[in-house]
C-alpha cells in the first residue's frame, strides 16, 4: 500500500465512479482499476462492488477503507505541519566560504536547502580561510565555511560555534596522465621538489610551500594562479605538476577523464588532515536558520 493508492481510494469513494476518479486525478481508468485490484490482493478482500448507485464499498471493504483514509488524513496533517515549520524560517543568510567547499559540497547543499526554503535569500562570498574567520568574527556574515588543521579547532574565539562535517581532506599531487610520476602510489614533496610546479596561489598553499622551503630549500615553481581551473588545465597540458586538497578534486572533470592523475602526498609539511566545517557566532540571531542550513551538508 502506498500514498498514491490511498489517493485513488479516496477519489473513488467521493465520486462513486472509477472513470470520474480517473478524470479528476488525470490518470487512466485502468490505472485506478489496477491499483485497487492490487490493494484487494494485498488485503485479501474485495473493497468495492458495482451497483446502480455506482462503485461502492463492500461490507468488508468499509472498515479497511475507513482506516486507510485515516492514514491519508494524518499524512496530510503531517505535510501541513512540516510546511508550517518550513515557513517559520525567514530572513537572509550571508555565507563566506573557502574555494574548496564552494566548488564541491556547497552547491549540492544549497540546491536542496533552496527547494525547501525558497523564501530565504542566500548570499555567498568566496574568500580565504583567514578572511572567512574575520568576517564571522566581525558579524559581517552569518556563517563561515572553512578548512582547518584537524588539531586547531579549539583555537576559535569563545563565542564561536564550530560544526564539523563528516568528511576530512588529505593532500594530493596532480600530474599529467603521461608523467613518469603517474605510476607512484604515493609521493613526498621532498621527492618531487625539482619538478616544475604550477601552484594554486591561495595563502593556505603559499604558507605550506614557504614552510617546506625554509627547511629544504626552494621548489621549482613555474607560476602561481588563484584560478584552480587554470592550474588543472596547465597540468593536463604538461606544463607542470601541482598540489590540491582531496576536497578540490571531488567530481573533477580533468581527473575523471584521465587527463590528470592524482597521487596521495605524504610527509612534511603535509602530514595532517584537513577538517571542513562551519563556524558562526553563538550570539547570532540567525543561529536557528544556520543550524538548519548546516544539516544539508550531512545528507
């Protein structure tokens, strides 16, 4: 038994006619007839009989149909209650996010959220980790989506709430499909520092490179760009190799088409995982809406 069958039952009861019920519900009469036949087979009783007065319930069918319609009524009440809860969310949600979340998880979460809450205006700004934290701290945005080392989340200001996503990220080196490095199961930055690099020029990556160069000397960097697509295209064309978090390679067309190969990167300064999540002020008036939005990242 399903809700569609219950709707058919209800319409036949009200119209006393399968043909009229079918017309009202914009389905064929055979669809109504087959649906009711399946119900009768499931329940083991005849639900309707034909008479001069139309299609009417049998004595056995009356009790079953009454119970079935009660289920339908309760379902409608539940739908109304859910809709009422959804409409109680009002206002605007301002979000600052790092590129890795902006390009992967955020579009899917936002799409689902907007279907359920079309009345909420959502504004999104892409920026770097440090800037996201500043925007939240200065109350210029309601929610910040960030990537942090999995050991430093306790360093946020006391008035911050941090909501960690289930996924964690690692680092990978991406190489052209015909690179001699492509056969490796994993690599260390020390092993490949003399190869030509095209670097994703965000501060987070720049800081990692600087930390490495302080310990082991310069890396062979051809150029930097803050456009991740430029970096991936350059790698696919054999200009150089690059570093990316695993998050930024999710559903990547260059990777899926085989134009670039991704290899896990181990060792200093990348011997840690990235933790992705949302931060917001505990004192924010929109905290209820923020929590609701964050639920969509777990689906």
